[in-house]
């Protein structure tokens, strides 16, 4: 998840200068020639008093998230940084004198595991993270060894740095004509540094292929579907991250803290793609040389998980190029998101999983909170039309891997994410998995455990969660089915063109899908419903007037400290909104906990916006009882804040929806012989005989 980025954004005061300094030190000079250069150091600065912490805060240094009551860990990037500390009279101890040279313990753990392991329990037996070349080789080998079951293909658009982007399609007679089976899509590595997300996608492909023909459940699922796996969506970013991260990685030295993310040189923690300048392609192979390296996700590039069309340009995405969540110049401006758009627009993808790291979450739509009102629609987002079914599957999957199942917006608002678009445009169910507890790319044994399940989830894990998703993909109750008679060999086409809402306007989408009628002159086509969820009836909760409960507090919290405020909610409300405000454009965070009977706390909401944005956490249908509202001063120079908790009774109303149709055509020898509109709902089966198509 992004919270650590946000914190870092705050703590280095969004100082691009610092980042560029780090970058230059980190990459542009080869290690051997760099002996004279200053090496980034991790130091522990003594800050026994509040004044010391405040003073440190003013020096423009790269503070990390690691701090205690009498110290703060800081990354020093230059002699000027050292001088600034000295001039301020703050004492410090050097913890890691040379961040560039220090071998990561993490890499050592990986090396030791690989050396000690002949074959891991993963389907592939791998014991180390794949490189980009490994992914390509593994996909090629799967297809070569199982030509009737696996097809390797290149997506339509190469990456900005000129690399092909590959996927595999798995299914019975996969190279034969498409007979209208439902499609399951599994994606990995939208974000460069999130290596396990590609591993799990790839392992699932290997798993299906390896067990096809022997495991009954898997054989049945593969026979009834087409599974498309694109393990590395962001090939350019991953190549940089994997290469740099394989050399030096400081996480373990800093126990996973942000100091290590920022201190690790180069692109090990790159998040975004290789877009250097909006609208311009740079010569192939020049991304590494041309890009500002991006430890921690800063630097150049577009955040591919903010570049999709669904509500593009809204909250939780930035219009600043250097921001980790930069949304890009326009919706679908990037070849990587265009690839997935075309893939999902050309098939009936009934279920999609896009993998990320980390936070142990199964996230379902919507990406942005239900009370937000996109100007393009003028009504609150509400819950998705299919909330009950989406939640049921999300919860079932989370029971396998032990993750938390929740709406994506409950993590933080996003717009322009993969399933913000795919679900709303196609109706196919879409989920984001945030794999792993602590790290973007943890030691490899964790990747094994998360896939196969460990402890109470042994034998389940993401493997079982993915199988449930695939079962959902083939379950006709969750999509729609067209059947009928049509001439053998004819091409059937379902097509639809519509406007998908962005935050402020819309983009035009066309879904254009085909299948070929089999030799018996009958067809069964598993399709997505004709009416999109985004235009269906929408239940919206509107807050009428004043809050039913409202409490406000003011207080002060010194930098790096937090303050807990208890609050008793003693009446039934529909929405609880907790807001935190303070006078300066810097960073405080807010966490909301439910106090349990035994005094323990369960987090029920949080808000960790970027620098300058005020914090707001929203709870739907909150239970009555005691809450703890935690104000965290990450880097605000003004420790005085106002905290408000307001409970609203909402009126639920239904905004009536539209009915949309597919256009079904029957084509022979490239000529359209029959055309009928088709209206079909989720769970419905409809018989459409295409008799005219048979006449000469
Ligand atoms: O911010 C993101 O893109 C995802 N977290 S990550 O740390 N992997 O970057 C979370 C996205 C959640 N929102 C939606 N899926 N809509
Ligand atoms: Zn991610």
C-alpha cells in the first residue's frame, strides 16, 4: 500500500532536490568511478526534546519513518546534509555508513534460501524472484511444452522502452477458434517494485498447466474457461526495479522502514512506468539513462493504476509528474494500460484479478468513497450495483489467504485504477489483491507462503483464492449466457459503444468481441451483461442537513508523535465522518479504531493523504460504542489541530438506471448477414437463434 510513500513524501518535505541528489549519487555514476563521491548514510539523530525534533524538521533533511521518543533516523545524501545537522547542533550516530555498498540482508536471505533449496513447493519449484527474461522464458516454455493448452502472445502495444509485453492464454485447444467460453484475467506488476504480484500470477499459470489432466477440479475449470495471465504489465519498470533491487536492497537493515526505501539507490523502488515526458516516446532502450531514478516511487513515470479511464482524474490520483500517483496526461495515455483495455474490451472477462503488494488485502470496487460526487455524473458514487455478490466472493477469497476483504476506497480513495474501469465498463467482477504483510518485495520464502498459504491458511493461500475466482468466472450465475442455433463456422460478434465516465467528463469505449460457431450449428456464449453497472439503478445515500451527532476537539501533537482521542458513538447513524484539520500545508495522518470490550483496538478507518491534503475517514453503518481517533503528526510544523467526528443519518434514494443492449451480429465470409439487439442481465440465459444468417 501507499501509506509509507505518503509518509516519506511528507518527511522529505516533497523535496525533489533531495531526491535528485539521491538519484545522482545512486545511479548515474558507476560504482567504481564513484570512490570520491559522498555515499548516502543512514544516521540516528538525537532528539531528546520536542524542540530538537522541531529543529530537525526545519532542516529539509530526508527523515525516515523510524523515530522514537528521543531519536529520528535520517538519510544523509550529501556533505551539505551533514553540515546542516552539525550547524544545528544536533548529535547523531551513523548506523549505516555507506548505503551504496552495503549488501542487503534481504538479498542474502534470498541467496541463502536459493542455495539451500533444490526445489521450492511452488508449482514451478522456483526458489528466487524471476527476472523479466525469466518470465518470458517461462511463458515460452509453458507454450512449447503444452502447445494445445498454452498460447503465448504479445499484447498489442510494446512498452515505451520498446519491449514486447507478453501473456499466456490457457485453455483446451487454445489455438483453435474461440467457442465462447468465459475468460478469467490475472494481472501482475502494474507497479514495478511489487515483485510478488508477478510471481503469483505466473505461478497460477504454471499450477493450472501442471495439474491439467490429473487434478479433476483444475481440469474441469480449464476445460470450461480461457485463462489469460499477464504477469508483468509494466515490463520497463520491473526490469529496472528487479535489476537494481537485485544488487542492493536495504530494507532488512532498516527493518522495512522508509529509510531503506529512500536510501536504496536507483530504481529498486520504482513504482511507475517509463514515461519521461507526457505525450513523447523516447528512443527505445533509453529509459534507464533518461529517467530520474525513483526510490520510493518518486521520479518520472505514470502510475499505471491511476491511468485507466474509470473516473480518471478524480481523487486519489495526482496531476503532478513527480508524484507517486501521477495519473498521466489523459486516460489511457500509456501503452501498458491500453494493452489491458484492449484485452478486456475484446473478450468477455467475467472475473479479473490484478495483483499488487502489500498489506494483505482483497479489494473490491469502488475505488473512491460512496459519498463522493463525480462532476461527470452529478450523483454520489454509492456502492457498486453488484456490491452483495462482489463482497461475497471477496470475503470468500479473503478467508483463504487470511487477508482483509474490503472496498478499495476503505484503504484510500483512488480513481483510474484497473477495476475502477474494467468493472464499470464491462460488468466483469474485478479485484485488487495486495499480497503480503510488510514489504513491496520481501524475502522469497514469503512469496512461497503467500501463494500456498501458511499457518492457519496452510494449503489455501492465494492459490485457493485464485481458484475461487476462476470458479466464479465460469459460474453462469454471475455472468450471462447466450445460446442458440447459427450456421457452423459463422462468426458471431457482440459489440457495444458507450461513454465511460471519467471524473469530470467521459471517454468513448467500444467492447467488440467475437466467437466462432462450432460444427454442430449451435452456440453457447458466456458473456457479460448488456447493461453496465455504472448506469444501472444506483442506491445513493444523501446526507440531509446537519449531523445527528457532532463532536470537535482541538489539541497539539509534536512532530513524529501521536495523540489518541476517545469518542463514544451513542446513536445509530448511517455515516461517521472523521476529519482532521490544521493550519499549515504539510502532513498529519488520522487513524480510527474501534475499542473492543477487552480494551484492545481494531482499526476501522484511516486517512493518510499526501502532503497538503487534509485528512478524512469515512465509516459506513458504524457500530455504536467507543472509538479511538488517533492524530499522527508526521511532519507538520504546526502541531495544533482540530478533530471532528460527525455522524449523519442518510436518506437512501434510488437513482433510476438505464437499460443497455449488445448488438449481436452473425457474419459469414466477412459479411454481416443478421443483426439483433440483445438485452441480457446478470445470471440470465437467453436463446437467440440466428436463422437469417444461414440463408444464402
Ligand atoms: O495505490 C494503489 O494503486 C494500490 N496500492 S499499492 O501499494 N499496490 O500501490 C491500491 C489500489 C486500491 N484501489 C483500487 N484498486 N481501486
Ligand atoms: Zn501496486
